[in-house]
């Protein structure tokens, strides 16, 4: 990304012409990214390097944010690993000396780095200050967070020269709103990406984002950087806005809107949220108290039954959903295949077959009682016959989950690959039983042909 001054002197950004998108300002959306050509599925659209990186945990190196070989800096007393001791700048160290080390002060490191950009790279500093901070909305909703933010801003402004309290508050708000959590086996970090931060949310996005650690090797360059890679989930046509998902797509309507409202202070109006049936899945629908229909999210004021038209308030719907969630989260006692199937059966009498609570339970049942092929091989035929109902249920749930996830998360995904592999395994087990019983050869041939087709679908992603 290149920063330049526009005709009126304002700071603007552009990307190289070979990039498949451009940065554009749209009323009501702000700055966002739009495709400039057709982008094919699984094409890497962008690999964005973190412009700012800071610890999200008190026990990691403040430079690389890893847990490896960390030790205290002899001057500022913050953790720095042996690999990063030379990268820990004198300028930053002297500021952190003023901050003073306590275990909670790791939260101040990232705002301090942002503030120090004012001298190190003033154009980037000025550009980042244009990002949304949502301080007004956040302060209105969370008084304790407001007090905590004000204390942090006071520390930053008194430690970094030229940073007022108001500017420190803006910096902290921008980081709250735009940073991404990055967590791996050894790294615990918060990262700010200059381009990714411009990408808006959709519950049915056209991009998938992944945090990566990229090795850098070259002349006078030897180390690792944190990057975010974005690839298309499906074909994107020219002029289409590029979007990512801020939440998890298996959440129901109430959960999604609540999360987005509390974290980013907006109500989502994407295609999925504007469709009460959520592309025909009815995944948020709840039973109507007046007829055999289901109530669906139709507005901010209430939910409406798809049969009798009766309306229920948001508060009442939320109460119903919480009770059903508690019911689903209560493990049956004793916990086994039979009681788990009974729990699913009981809830299926109340909820639509695609309801997100039921789909989550089906997924847990599928993988929770998954059996190793070697273990199945060692069972006697009588033992296998007793397990036939389990494998039948798993096959049914596997197919339902694959269809469900393809609708709400179209394109390839690790979960769908995992489901395909599980379905392949279940079909192999069922084929083994049919072969040993020496009956229903047509069914055996059908299952083996499907296994062959599944092999072709997943072999490129997972070694079989």
C-alpha cells in the first residue's frame, strides 16, 4: 500500500495496479475494498503485513510476542526474548521505563508503539488516525472500560512526547476497533493490518482470512513477520465489495447481532441477516406459541411467525433461546450414545432440524463418538451390528452438516473437509458390515462408489 497526498492535500492510499482490488470511499461504508476484475475461488487476494504488533498476554516477549526464551530487559523490565534483544529499540525502551513495569502494563505496549509512529513514520501515523475508534459508543455502553481506557491514555500521554490525552484515547480506540487477535502454539499477539482493517463485515463473506507467520530471508534480513492472508471463497465479480466475517457463522441471528453491536457498534444488514429464513435454513427460527409454525427474525422490534403472523418481542425470543441453549449444554447422565441420541431426539421435537443449537449438538455427537477404523476392524460381527444405529445416525448428521455448512459458508473449508473425511470413514465401516453379512450387494456397491467419489474430492487437501 502506498500513501500519497491528494489534490486537496489529504492523505490517500492506493495499491499496485496488478492487485485485483482498489481502495474506494463509499457513503455509509467509508473506505473499503472493491474488486477490479473477476477473482476466482481460492485465489490469494492479499497478504497484508501487520503494521503494528503487540502482546496480548503478559508472559510473552513484547517484540515478537512469543513465549520462547524470554527474559527481563535490564532497563524497562518488560519481557524480551534473546532473539529480539537487538530489535528492542532504545526509543521504545526509554518510553517503557517511564511507563513502569507491572504485570498489567503489557496492554500499554501496543498504544505506545502506535504513538511512536508519529516520529518514525508520520504519514502512516496520520493515515491510521483516520480509522474508526468508536470511543463514543464504547464509553456509553461500558463505564468500567471507559475508566480503564482513560487510565491507559494518561499513562501513554505522560510517557510519549507530543501525545495528548485526547490523542492517546483515539489511538487506544482505533486499536480496540481494528486489531485482530493472533494466537498460535507459541505466539500471543494483537496485530493491526493497514489494508485488512478497511475490509467490511458480512455474515456471508467472499473472503476467508488466516493469520500466518511468514519467514523473511535476504540481505540484512532474517526473521519472521506476522501476516494475514486473504483468499476468495467463491467467484467475485468486478465492482463487488470484498468482505470478511468478524464473527462465527454458526451463531444464530440474535447472537450475531448482539456480538457485532457490542464489539463494533453496528447492526448487520448483509444478505443473510436481511433474509428471515437465512437462505432457507431457518437456523435461528424458534417454535411459535400460537401454532405449528416458527418465528423468524424480521425486524429490530420483534420476530414474526411464518404461519399465523403472530409477533414475539426480542426479549421474549432471547429468553426462549437461552433456555434451549441451557438445555442443549446440559450433558445427559449417564453420558453415552443412547442418551445423547435421546437428547437430540427430544430437542428435534421442539426445534427446526437446521436450528443452530441442534446443528452444534449433531456435530458434537458426530465427532464425539467417532470410531477409529482399526478399532472397528477388531470388533466381532455381532458387536458391529449393535453399532449400526450409531453409524446410521452419524451418516445422516454428516450429510445434514455438509449441506448446512455449504449454504452458510460456501466454498472449501477445513470443517467441510473434515466432514467429508468422516463421511468417507462411516461409509467404509458400513461397507465392511455389508460385506461381512454378504447381503444387499446393490447397497454395498452404492456406498463404495460414493467412497471413491469422496476420495477424489478430498485427496488434494488431506493425505488419505
